[in-house]
């Protein structure tokens, strides 16, 4: 995948997960430092794990733009008083940003897995880790059950995206248009899961 496209997807994912992390941190009544830390973990946690898996320097340590994008996003969120709107149900800023982050980061992780010559399982795992890793770390820090294990078909969407990216790479053509289509597919699927309350069934009722 072209480097410029990867950077663009990184920026979109950082903004999206920084906003969702900001809102959850504010909901838990953290101070300014805590909010920035949670936004940081939500934005970069999955990418850190992903880069360790593929054996390269985590991009947050190698590039300047990720931290700048995070700080600008958090600052804008404060300007627009998003810390005063912390109800997650029907919170469109949270739902949209989290859904965009999920789809974009799953695609980014899957394509990096392809670049690293991973097989189907590896590509899917990298898509899942990149998409949900930051959220899992965020929720553990906040002492809550990770969102991915209990809500709206969340982790399965990342798995589906990983499979679709792998299939496109092997049987079709993986380019900017197909990647954008996969992101839209993941985003819409996530919103449908929220609207119609799709869940995997628990083992106990």
C-alpha cells in the first residue's frame, strides 16, 4: 500500500479514537492529564501492539505527526465542550468516531499484515489487534470490561475486515478504491450493529 495512503488512514484513525477516548475519559471524570493519557492509549495502543508483532519501530516513536494530531484533536474537543456530553447512548460523536476508528484501523492493520507476508490468520489477528487493542488497554486502565467483549458485534467487524482485505489481495485487486470500500463496509456494518443491537450470544443467559 502506498505510504501516503497509510499516513492518511493513520491520521483518520488517530482522530477518531482520540475523540472516543476523550469522551470515555470525561465520562469517568478524569482530570486533564488523565483525559490526554486515555486518548493517547485509545489512539495508539493497537498500533503499538501491531508494530511489535511485525518487528518494527512503533510509528508513535518514529514520527512526529501522530502526537501533534492527538493534541490538536483533544484541544478541539475541549473547545467544542465534548467533555460535557459524556452519555454514550445516542452520543453521535462517540458512536461515529469509534466506528470510523474501528474500520480504518482494522484496514490499516490488515494491510500491514499483508506487507509483512502474514497468512490469513496473521492478517486477521493484526486487523483485530490494531482496531481494538487501544480500546482494550483504555478499558483496563479505567477498570471496566473491555468494550470489544460485550458490545455491538465490535470485534467481529474487525475480523470480517481482515478476511475481506486478505481475499481482495489474493483474488481481486487491493487498491485505494477497494480499501475505501472495505472501510465503508466496516463503518456501515458497525452502525447497523448499533441500530439493531447485534450481539454474539453469551454462554449464559
